[in-house]
C-alpha cells in the first residue's frame, strides 16, 4: 500500500469497537439471502479481504465447517482477531492471517473452498481484473463465488475517483471535513424525503445494512482508494468465459454503491 492509498485497516479497527449482537445478526442475514442458504454447515468458507472480519464471523455463526480469513492489512487482521476473541473465542475452525489476493504464491498455498467471499474488496486492490482472476482459483467445482464490485457510473465514477485521491492527500483534520462535506447533503436528502412522506428518516441513526456502521461506511466510501468500477455486463462476461453461471444478482440500478453477484463454478 502506498502512502496515498486509503488505510482500510485503520477504519476497520475503529469500526469493530461498535460491533454488537444486532450488527452481527445483520451480517448473518446478508449471505443467507444471497447464497440462498439458511446454514453453512458442511461448507468451507474463505473471506478474501476480510476487513473487519464481520462476515467471517457470520460464516462461523452459520455453522461453516472451516472459515479462512485473510487481508493485506495487518490492522484488518487484528480487527478480525478482536471479533474472534469477543464473539467466537472457542472456535477452532477459524483461521485468520495476513495475505494478498494479488500474491499468487500465497494463494497457491491455500486449499479450495465451497464458498469464496469477497465483498467490496477487489476494486480497491489497484488491479481489479487480476484480483478477480486470482480469487476464482480458490473455488472448488460447484463452489459459489460471492463478490461485490462498485458500479460503473461513467463520469460520476471518474469524479468520485478524484475525490478519493484528494482525500488521501489531505491531512487528517481536512479528511474529516471532506467526509462531512460529502455526507451532509446525503443526510439532508434522506431527512427531506422522510419529511415529505411523513416518516422522518435519519440515516446516521440507522443500524445500516449488512450490520455495517453508517459513519465508517461513509469514511470507507469517501476515502476508499485505489478505486475501480465495472458494469454488470463486464462482470457477467468475465465469469461466463471462465465457466461460471450467475446464481444471484443485486444491482444498484445505475446508482452509487456495489453490485452484488453470486456465481457457481460449473
């Protein structure tokens, strides 16, 4: 990671102190829906770019036989270890270690898994297509690969890339000010929409989807750099050429955020 890249691990270390049972339950429901599985019993699960470790913990809670978490950031590894100690201290089948999805030697030393999970990670590696190529090597036959990739919005995505690059050049206090400048207009929009509907909506007080914390999500969004994007059809074509079939799709409809995909290796 260069000095101008976003420190994802630092953000996750801050986030894990906010984790509670409610957020864990939110995290558990996300893979259940996308994978169409109530339980992961009998399955092996790898979390490529585990971040906070929240979704590795969710896999443990869902009964996975083996969970392997890795991340490029040493701070993310520590964040995941913190969650394991707090919520799954007696788990003997959860491995957490430092590694990069772009490191072929590291990946070659891993086994194959029933579920390969990498949510909102590969577009931050600086080489998204290589990262996608690498992560699918971890899939067994008939494995499910669950990835989330930022949606390509054309000019808007290019503007966001400039904002993210600027964030990582700024001193700390100015980074926080930039986040507020970006966040507040969105919060005001939600408040106005809620007022019109007669149902006040304060986004920062909500629990957040997938068990995430709204503030840390926004810091990740404004600062997350490197930053790459892809149109859904580009992801479809990539996996189709490698004999994967689409099982689940959730798009942001041309807007901001991640499109979610689940593919099966056939």
